[in-house]
C-alpha cells in the first residue's frame, strides 16, 4: 500500500470522497481554503492500492496558544476523520493507523484529533483510538416519498409551525452569492453568535468557503415581504446535506421562520436526490428536542485521538468540551460583555486558537 502525505490530485480525491457513504463536506478538497483564512497547514493523507485511493484523511497542522501543536481533522467542523474502504483487511487497517501515528509524531504533535469516526464503518476502533467529548448527531433519511416524510416522520409540532409560517405569508428563496453573504448572512450570523456566546468567524471564512465550494454551499432564506428574517446555510457532499448555521432575527421567531426554511431545504434536498439531511451534532437537551421533532435518527458521535503511543501522549490527548461549565461561563461573559463590533475583531483570533 502506498502512503502519500500531501495528495495533490483534487479530482481523484473528491471522486473518492463523494463516493464514500460517510463523507462530509469537510472531507472535500475545497476545505483546504482554511489555509487562506487561518494559516493552518493542510495535509491530505491518502492510501492507494493499484493507483486507487482506498483510505483518506484530510487534516490541518494547527498551532494554538491554548492547545499547542496538533493535527486536527477537521477544524471548525463537527465532522472529519478517516474514510476507509469497507473491504480493507485488518492488517491493512493496522498499517494505515501505523502510518498516521508516525506522521503525527513527525509533525511534533502528541495526537491526531479526528472529529468523528463515521468513515471507519462498523470496525472496532478501540484498538487504535481514544474517545473524548462523547456526544450524538442527528440525521433525517430521505429514502421515502416526501409526503410520507411530512405526514409520518416529522412531528405534528413541526407541521404546525411550518403551516403557521406559511399563513403569515413568509416565502423562501435560495440565495448564496457573495453579496448576499456580506449584506444579509454575516450581520445575522454575528448577532446570532453574540446571542449564543460564541466568537464568530471572520467574513473571509464564509467568502472563501463560497469561492471554494461554489454551488455546494447554499443558503435558504425566509422572507417577510421580501426582507430576509432567517437563513439556513448548508453544504452538500455525495448524497448528504450538512446544515451548519441557522441565523435569524429573534423579533420574528413567533412566526416560525426557522422551521419553514428547514422544511424547504429538506424539500429541495429530496427533489435533488440526496439521501440524508444531516442536522449535525447534539450537545445539549434543547438540540436533542429540536432534532427529534424532525424524526431524525440519533447516532453516537465524538472526538477520537490517535496518539504517538506513550502514556504522556494519552494523558494529553483530550480537548476542551464546549458544553463544560467553564465554556458555559465563557459564553455567558461573551454574550453580556462583548458587543458585536468588538466580537467581529477578536472573534476570529479566538476561533483560530480554539481550533473550533
């Protein structure tokens, strides 16, 4: 098996990623745009047999004031990690893990941090990885007629909310050009991050993602009399849609624009032939309640660490838990004390060093 530590054929890489049933948008070659925004060094690690990729791991070499030097797959995403062919033998998997361990050690980091292990299939990961930040994620299969999803999968509570939004004459459009991101999305995003107590990305993060992903990045908008009041941003990869940001004007929550744009995005994804609508990770009870309303399947998720093997490395493999009491206190302080203009200036610096 050939190991390439900086795979440069974007077309072949993306063909493998798009064909893998558990890939996410952050596995695609386009995610290298993080290098332009945050200065992380990309490492697209590929394993080939007979010239064909059989395993792939995208990662970034990060240097953080808080966590030191580390390889992360993938920063700013709930997902990442290793994609493996199902037909690999166990000794081939051991060989892959050995190469990854050696590569991480050579880069001076104590661990390779992977956000998720979905790409490993049903294999036993415990001989190789240390688990941290155990959580769940939610996805809605789109494998049945749309009217059946509406009537039998999503709950009455959601149907009632969507119907209320429709009665209030809200309309939905898909619009995600650069001007829309700058004029409409980003101000809503900064306001939402302030409300949630989370440092925002810079506008460049979204503009570079749009330039790199093109139509794979889409924003669905709820409009009231032509004015945007809520937006839902997602990415496509293979047969899956991943939604990552919901932004809205809280003055209009009563007319349920957030529920409406979720439903319209789901309708679009179903018509376009996607198989899964991924609602993302679940870190607290409110997220679980909301995503269960949509009839989502809830599955295990977390962060996984491949260490260099020493006891010291295993002790230092963890990362911060965004739902911890410390982070909740930080979020409360950010919400109360950091006005949006200041947040725009210092938020990207903090995001860079949190690598989240």
